[in-house]
C-alpha cells in the first residue's frame, strides 16, 4: 500500500494536485471494474480504441480520488475534482510497471517467469497446483501476461507468499524488457516456439530473441533441449540452463523416456542426478505431456523430493481455461467458473458478474478459497469485502472454512459444508430470473451444481468465443477513423450466436448503436438490461406502442410508414420521437428514392418534435471489386441526398452507408459518421479479402451417438439414399435439420470433423440426427463432432451447397444450446 506522494516518487511523474491522503491499494485500469473506489488508483491509458482520460468525471463521481494521467489538457479546470489527486506521467502503462517493479523488489522470494508461444497459462496453473503442497504460491490470474496484466499480477504479492509463478507474453519487439523489469524472475521456464504472434516480428529468430530477454538475470532457465532452434538460441545467449530431453540430448540434466500410454495416462521414466524413477502422468496428448514435463523439470530444480512426485502429479487435473456463460432453469443465467478459486480469480469472476446487465438479482455460489498460508479470518474479511463491493444480492458459501467464517457475510447468506449437502437441499424454484456465478475450486466438483442449474437441452452446442468477437470488433474499428461511430447488427438472434450475450458484450465495449430486425428483438434486449440506442429495421405500425415504451428507434423507409408513424406520435407527444431515414441509392429493396425523399422532407419540416437521428443507405455490391463503379455511384447519391436532408431540416444528422465488406474496402474514405458492422463481427468477411485477419467466433459441435458396421450393398437412412459400395463403419451424430443442419448436406455434400478427421455425410439428413462415413477412422460413441468452426470454416460449407455463410449461421436452431466463453 502506497501513499500518492510515494507513487509520484516511484513513477517519476509530476504531481499536479494532491488534495487528500488515500490508501493506494488497488490498481485500476478499467472504469467499469471498480471494487473499492477510495483505495483505487486509476491509470488513464490511451489505447488504440479507447482513451481512459474520458472517464475521469465518471470515476470521480463513483468515488475514485487518485488518478495517473498522460494528458493534462482535460485537467485545466481542477475545480471539478476538489478532492482528487492527479499525477502527470509520459506513459500510464509504464508508470504502472514501475510501481509494480518497485513493489516486487520489496519481496525476496523465488519467482518463476514463464514465456513461450503456447502452454504458458497451463504450465503456470500446473506449477501452482504442484508447488502449493509445500509453498504459499502467488500466480497470474488467468492469462494476465500482457504489458498491463503482468504488473497487475505482481501487485498481488504480499508477505505471506513464499514463491511466485507468473507468465509473460509479447506481441512485438521491445515489450519483454518492460515485463522482465516488473517480474524480476529468479527461475525461467520457456515452453516452446510456435507461430503465435508471428505477425509482430520479422522472423522466428527475432521473436525468440525477444522472448529470451525475460531470462537475462535468472539463476536457471528450464527448457526442452530437443527444440533445436530454441536450444541454439539459448546456448548463443549464454544463459544458465536446466534442460530436459526425451531424446537423450547431451545438454539435458533430466533425461526422460516415454514407456507407455494407456487410458489417457502416460508412464515415463526419468533420470536425474544419477538416479532413475518411474512416474505416471495423468495425460496422454502431446501438448499436455510437454507441459507436464516442463513442470517435472521445474520441481526437480527446486528440490522437491523424488518420492513426493507421484502423489503431486496424481492430483494434477486439466485446466479449464474458459469462463462460460450458459442459460439455466427458470429464466436464470449461469456463469461457470469452476476450475479454481483464489482471491485474484474471485475478483475477476465478480467483475464478469457485475458486467451482466440482465435484470434480476445477482447470486454467488462460492467454495472455500485455496490461499495456503493466508490467515483465515483476514482472508475471508477480504472475500466478504470484495463480494460486498460488487453488489452481490445473494451468497451461498460451500466448504467448512467459509462456513466457519459465515458471520463475516451479510445476514441471509447460506452455507453448506459440501457440494453434495447443497445439492441434497437444492430446490430449483428458489432460483428464478437471476444471474448465478458458480465459482469454486476443482476439488469441490462444482460442475455438479452447474449441471443441476443448467437448462436441460440435448448435447448439440454452439460455442461462442467472446474474445474472438472483441478481436473482430477492434479489427473493424481499426479500419475506420477514430471518431467514427459503430452500429452493430444483432438481428436474427445476433446471426444465430445469441442476442443478449453479444449485446451485453458490445455494450461493455462501448459501441454506439445496436440494430435489430423487429421490435420484439429490441424489447427482449431492453428487458435484459441493454441500454444502448437500438434501431429497429422493420417496424410495423402495430408495434409503435412497444417502441415508445422501450425507447426503440424505427427505421422509416417509405412515405406511408412515415405518415403512419407521425399519426401515432402527434405534436404534443411527451418525448421526442427519434427516427432513422433509409435512402434507396440503388439497392432497390427499401428506402426513399429522390422523389419520395422530397415528399418526406416537406412533411418532416412541419413536425419539429420528431428528430431524424440518422440517414443511411445500403450498398448492393460492396463485397466485390467488380461493382466498384456502382458502389461509388451509390455513395455519390447518398452524399447528395443526405446533404439535402440536413439542408431542409436545419441540423446535422448521423450518416452511414458502409456494411462489413464496405468497412474493409472503403472504411478510410467513406466511413461518414457511422458504419454498420454485421456478419464480419462473427468472423465471416463476405469480400473474402480479410478473412485471415478475423477470428472464428462460433463453433457448432455435437457428439457421436452410436457407431455401426454395415455390409456392402446395405443402405443408410431414409429413402435408402446412402448405399454402401463396400463394407463400412458409420457413426450417427446428434444433429439434424431441426437443429439447423441443412438437408442439402446429405449424401456426401457435407463433411464433419471427428477427432480431427473428416467424415462425409452418408444418406439423407434426418430431423434430429444424421449419419457419417467413418470407415478407417478411430471413432467411438461420445466422441466430439465439429460441424463448423475454426478447422471447418462456414465459407467452405456454404460453398458446398451453393449458399452463403449468413444462412448457415442464422439457421442454427434456438433449441441448440449456446455456451459463451472467454479465456
């Protein structure tokens, strides 16, 4: 904990104003994640898409009093912040790094710094599990490995900890020196070198050189000597090393031999310090084995006794990296975070709970925290304070430790000694229209609670990667000028992905507008707490009342619709109706042509109580260069018609014409005031030119129900369309046309992926299932099946049946469970 003047000394900033003495306990970089306002220090960071300085008034109003800023222009009148402390620095990120580095130097404990292309987070989590038997471990929360995440992680270190385990990631040259100064690792772990973030470096050699800068001052660097490029670079750098090898590499201190793999486990024999020992690892896949061997070498280096290794590795479990959101019983919504529970992870999960805009109470089901060595009463006082500061309405604690400290929590909180005890007394009717965060350590098996609360639907699931969606949003933001507003289309159930969760995320990331197709879609968003402006693209006169009640703004596209709207909203209306004028510049679908626009303007100039919020049009061929001339004609007509609107109305309106493809091809020149982002947000670029820059948002998965052997000449499915030309094996999978899997995929037109192997559809697609040819493949009942996703793109599938990705996405039935996750 620092005073503000101490922070000024450590960071080297200029003290602009110091009006109070407040504890500097919490580092805050996001104005939406205030836990304890009075003890928070806000670092105003100017990023590519957001500027933290614009939220200073909002933060001050919320009770924050300490600010680190890069820009003094907004502080000319400090009278608005009479109790505020302000420090001016050249870089808020570097100021936070200096403060965290100073904090790190106060603790003389071993710190393991982990970097590499893949596996950083897994190795960090596993090392934390393995070391916690004998050490009090502090670690990075989730994947906090960035220029901001590392200092926030290191800030957690306190007097109770005996070892730190932190990860560090970089995406361009010059970043690792900053992270190394913050972490100051004494032990290094390099996982591997892969293609992640290749785009930020000239080649692999430069990327490797930059990553190795984390280890300039370590006592030993742990790595796999079998990775020749990595080994050569480490040898050239002259770093002290502790290596392992499965190929008897001469440089390795730990020699490992894989003896057998059986039932998901791997038996190995390792030799170290002249002694050999067998060890069973609870994994069999190549990536997990590599990560586990990094951990083994690390434990040997820090002198964990060999006889302790079997019991430690026996308890090792897979790391569920994803925090998932799922629909649940009685209109509830579950946030599933059941793989670990420490104070840092609880804070992050509570932030996610706080970001949910759904109406209804917020409930927390939480297990004992695994903070070895921290005095119990002090720990649970912190837990209670964190929960209180997030506005949680109901608390359910599970575990004997949290139960012992139930007096620290609000009256009415519930406590159970174990998960089975809670489930034995679970009454589903007590959970209704609420958001439930289920946050527990693995040993409590909270997945049983999630299963009990989750809406029971069949095993086909559409997984929606929210991190990928944010990546795509920011990618499109980078294609238009900084001042350009963003309207996002969430019509058609957000292109099949799920409207509320997408809308909530977009609201959190401060897009400017949402657009839906019909009034009921907008009503549903409002009822779930979405407050962003919403444009309704297909309003009907019988829905005007609902639009008024829920503050929805209609698209007006014809003289008739305009007259009917004005009849409903007379001049003495209590509020100002806001409308959006659709102009037809060549699409010839909906919209005012030039003649109709003059008629509309003659009417609108007589009704000043109605506000035209925006005028817009739609490009017919923005996705193809073939139609560039026509696109430019449309844009020219739009400029002329929108200028006419502003001339007649006497005020400026928001103008927008670019869709996803238009943003890519014309974003810098023709963005106007706003752009409309649609299918591109979900990872499908209709022009095809920028597909590689986007990330896949949705993956549709199902499972194998049964595997059969059929003889040559036998048939499969309805109408006997699937004929076996030879002896075959088929697998029946749990998806059909009622789930949105198009019947045109039948009889070999479609393929799915099972265990990474392609399998064609055989026979007709049925209502609830279909069959695939798995001859020669190792397939069993229960295996996961990818219908579309990263390795089986929508664009490929759409081309197979002569349609477009939009159709495949929007066809995914609402009976298919949506699971939203982020890393």
